[in-house]
C-alpha cells in the first residue's frame, strides 16, 4: 500500500496527530498519571457535528460512500452510513455495508495475535522454523526475529518489501520465500513499514496453532466478539451482497469503480473486510480492555502489550515529540500525557480508512470509505477529536491530509519524462538486440518479445503481465505501471545482456540477466 509510505503507515496520524492548539507547546515527555479530561457534553458536541463534517468532506472530495462509528463509555453513540456503495447505482451505504479495511487490518490482526498468544512474552520468542521457507538475508537475524519485530516494522526489511511482487501477481508463499533477497537495515534499530513482514508474523502464529489465518481470526476474535460480517478472505468481501465497491478519482473529478483490490497475499496486513457495525464492536472491545458485553475475550495484559511503543517511526512530529509504532498501532502521547492509538489504511485502487482512540477517555472513532485516499477518513477523525477537546477543528485537516496523500502518490514517480524523448534521441537497435528471456532471483522471469513491426512487449510475473514498451532514447524504453503501487511511466534500460526496470530497482533488485 504505497499510499501510506510518507505517513509512516499510520496515515495522516504521523503528520497530523498534533492539533494546531498544541503544536507550539509540546511537553518534552508525557506527564505522569494523566486523568480523563473530556466531558460527556464535549463528546456529545463532537458527535452532533459528525453529520455535517462527513457531508462536507464528501462534497469537497466527491468520495461516493462512507461509514462512521463512535464509541464512548462502552456505548455506540454514533453509527451511520453515507452515500453510495457504487457510483451510478442507487444502493446506499448502511451500517452493515462491507468495506475493505486496508491497513486498519493491522490493529485488528494484532488483536487476534494478542488473543492467540498465551503469554504477552510470546511476542518476543523467535519464530524460526514456524514458517517453512521464510528467511531474511542475514542468518543471525533470521534466527532471532520475533513476531514483535515484524509486527512493529523493525526487522530491518526495507520499506514495503514484497509489495511489488504482489503487484506482479505472485502469491503469498512466493513473496515470503523471497524476502531473503531483500537488503536489511540495522535490526531493531530502524523502522520501515512492511506489509509482508507483518504478514509473515501473523501466518507464523497461525501455523503454530495448526490453523489458517482466517480460522485463527474467526475463533479468537470474530466469533467471540459477534463480528459476523468480518473476514480475512477476499472472496467473502467480493461475494457480499451489501458491499462498498472501491473507487478511484478520474481526471474530471468524478469517481469510478475501475479496479478490484484482492489483498489475499497480505491478508493479515491489509486484507480484512468488515462493516462499521462490526468495527464498532471491535472498538468497544479495545476500549473495554478486552471485554465485550460482560465477557472477557482478550486478556487485558495481552492488549496492553500491543499499545507499548516498540520503535520510533518518526523522530519529530508536528508538535515536536516522537511518533512510535507499537504492535499494529501507531502510538503517541498528547500534551496531557494521554495515550493516543491510531491507524489509517489506504488502497490506491479504492479505499481509505481510519481508527483513532483515546483509551483513557474510553473514546474512539472508526471511519471507512470506498474511495482512494484523499484524506477524508483521516480528516473526519481529526476533526472529531479536535471538536471533543477544543470545541472546534483547529485546522483544515481535509486540505492537509489530502495534500499529504497527494505528495505520497507523487513520491515514487520517475524524474524522467518518458512521454517526451530528449532532443537528439538515439534510435533503438533492431528488436532482436532486446528480445529473449531474462532472469532475476527476486522478480523471477522476464521476457521481451517483438511483433511483426518490431514493437516490443515486456512480460513480468507468473501469469504474466504484459507491458508494451515505448522507445525513449537509445537502449532505453518505458511502460505504464499498473496495480496498487503504480507510479506512472517507468524506464527499462538494456545494457550488456541485462535489462533494468527502474521502478523495481529501489533496493537494487531490478536488474534481469539475459539467458
């Protein structure tokens, strides 16, 4: 999910958690023993403003549908759907409409693991041998890496390791087996958000319990919590009669359901689907320290472990304090010393979600949308908490969150304008100089073929995906990338029996050797 990179995978939280009201007076450390500060009247005011807040942001962005839930003092005080499940149709979003959660799957997953591990200390037991075929580049790290390391993104794997393999069509087993090719940064001393490192940990826990991830999730959380329409399998979302279709924004500002995002390969990290009603039950469980409707579902100390900072994810936030990542949660502390937990989710192919809560206040919000990230979900949550704490939003969070996502989308684009060859561009050689089969230990096989007119096509991935090549200059061509991590046009350069794919080469893994 490339859309989360610049935001530390906690969405706008990493950049925007500090409201304007506290930005200038950050405390160097949280004060001891904070106490609840929000009155019922303050929360009621924030809840009363949600209808207008969501409607305004949907109008400004054009996002077709959304659903919002608020929990306070173990009560669902707000539960509502907005807009359409699918643009151009009449079916409306309701509290039982199924949405893809994207990376809000992560705190749901950490809840499952907290319930599955008998002792919070089990998070720190090496998972070596639990997941056949899984290894990292350094054998010592492989033998010592724990679920906590992988879930908190401190394993040393590079940012979003494995995501491009998923885009090319490789399955979970192939991707996890090939993470060993990725270079590592310092173990437990560096933060880099990795969906497939996270996935490896969850799958290892499930294997240790002798069940699939879906079964472990259902037995540990979904069934006991009455989350009857929540699943970790794409097929369940795709077949739900009341589901929100993912939408992307067109150049004219309208939205279309052009793509379908199947996240089964990384399901613990991004593949959960749910309704706002089910998510309100999960939020009650979280704010109830593991109890729901008088029943203990997750041990309180197990949940507490997920909320402890494990690694610094951002050295300095907007209010001058560090941002942390815990076990599936973005962890921060506000000016009053209160723990604040949050996570955002985003699919460039059509989803944006947010969960934010103040456990001390027993207050939380979940926002689900069926549009690619433009900041709506994050802004609704930020406005809500500002209103509860200060009586009004302290900034135009919609504009700030939207700009952050736009910056992230543009970050991976090539600096070369492949649509306009340079003056005096050299001609390409005969197509036979480029055609053939090329191998790569990470990305597998690539083939280059030519049609009767000499036009080249690059094929990548197991299926494979085919990309027509456009000549740029000399032995350099380009093609339009596709999928969740698409970055526009990217370069393909042939040299000395190799081809290098620019957007696959961020970690120097993108060179293929001709056979």
